[in-house]
C-alpha cells in the first residue's frame, strides 16, 4: 500500500481505550421499575406474558419493593388493580384504594422513590381512561360491545376526567407518593393536577407527564397484567397516532406550559426519533417507557433460543439512553441493575 490510511476509527475500538471513549453508559439509578399491586388477590400471581413479573397483594407490596431496592434500582412506578370497578372508576381516588394503601406502606417502610401512575383505565368497568361521554353512559348494566350502535369516535369525556385525575393525584400525594405520573393523554391533565396539588399543599410533588404517549399495540401484555383493556373501541381518540412526530412536539410543549417536570415518551424503542427530538427541543429530564410488548418480544425470542436476552436487553436500554432519555421505565430494571452492579 503506497498511501497512508490517515483515518482508522478502529484505533479507538481496542480494549484498553474503548471505555475511555464510550459516550453512553447505563446506571441502576437511571431505571424505574414498574410494580403491580393487586387488591383482588392474597397471593403473588405471575403475569404470563411478562416472564419474571407478577401482581402482588397489598400485603406483599413492601417485600416486592425491597426486592427492587436490593438490585440497586431506587425508584418504582406503582400500578393498581382495584377490588372492584365501576363506570366512573371511583376506586381510583379513595383513601383505602390499592395504590394509596400500598404507597402508604412502601413510603413508611422503605427508602424507595415512589411514583404513581395516575389513570382510570384499571378502575373503570369499560376499561377506558376516564368516564365516558354523556351519550355513552347508558342505563346501568349496559355492556358496550361490537354490536353497539354508538358512534365509535365517542369515548372518554375529557373534562369530566380532569376532575377525577385531580382527586387521584391528591389522594396519591396524601398517601405519600413522591411523584405522580398522569398517563391518560387527556387535554389539560397536567394543569389540572398541578393546580389541585398546589391547592392542597403538595407543591413539592413533581409531575412526570406521559407527554407523548402513542396508541400502540405494544401495550398488549400490560393490559393483561393490569386488567385494563378497553371493553369496546380503542384509545386512538386520546392517545397519539403513531404516524405523527411533529404532533408530539406540540403535545409536549402544552405539558411544559402546564408545568410538567419530567417528559415521557412511550413506547420507547419504536419511538426513539421522538425521544431524540424531545432531547433537542427541551431542557427537561426526558423519560422513556420501554413497554410491556418490548419486554415480551425479547423474552419470547430468547425462549426460542433466537436471541441472547441479557445482551439484547442491555443494547435496547443503551439505545434508549443514547437517543436522549435520562430515565428509563423498564421491566428489565432489576436484572440489568444486578448485572451492572
Ligand atoms: C394506563 C397505562 C398503560 C400502560 C401504562 N399505563 C396502558 C394503556 O395505555 O393501555 C402501558 C405500559 C406497558 O405496556 O408496559 N393508562
């Protein structure tokens, strides 16, 4: 060879230097572990489509969170499965509700940073994220189904839902929640919750908004886990259209104006372009939710021997962080944190 090869990127890929030039790393403190507390059971129930995860009874909630803390993960996101459901989801804001009770115990007995999911879909009998529009609130016992003659574009009553979200947020803060996370994609949800929290003296409780949450088929396993699938229709009139990226900026800007402290993108892997664009546009901490379907598909492939689970899980989370996320909600939190430590 008679010319010099000036640029040899491989020089910096040698073992002793690659750590020095590495741009991204994962820490257990980046992770938030989702925890499902179930008021309908007094035993731990494995979640079939999410290997390694279970719904735990309220009595086991402290033990479950201690398991998370032992791995080095410091924060949990609580989801509740109530003992009963009704059209308005009233069990979501009662003082003795499943999340309120679990939060009280976990914050009294552990140092975990407790974030609560603020939504109604696990609490309404129709599975939508809030009370239904007037026209749909049929006579009691009316089952909305494929044969219904209702206008399928009608689902959740936005403004009635805001009142419920205010009550839920305050009840979670009263129980000791460190942060609240509205996930219902209602217009005005952050402002409503901020006002309510401030009015009740919880101005120090931050809001992590599921700011750009897409209407995604990747939530399938979660809906089994939390028993929150809509019994009719879908969520496309409140969650975002997967086709849209500019709309995400508009959505997120509204949440920023309303006082959101942390901005979340959900799902994570199929929406890394959105994570990267939020990173460029905003100075807030960005969270990404590596959702149930993203977890389930890696497990399924690994079970068949087609992928190395630890390697693909690590690579997935590294990609999410590289795209610009500061915090990652993930069902891999515990196993990855253990491996990192
Ligand atoms: C409820 C909620 C959902 C998820 C988190 N909060 C489900 C949904 O919108 O249907 C999904 C999480 C996951 O798939 O891991 N509003």
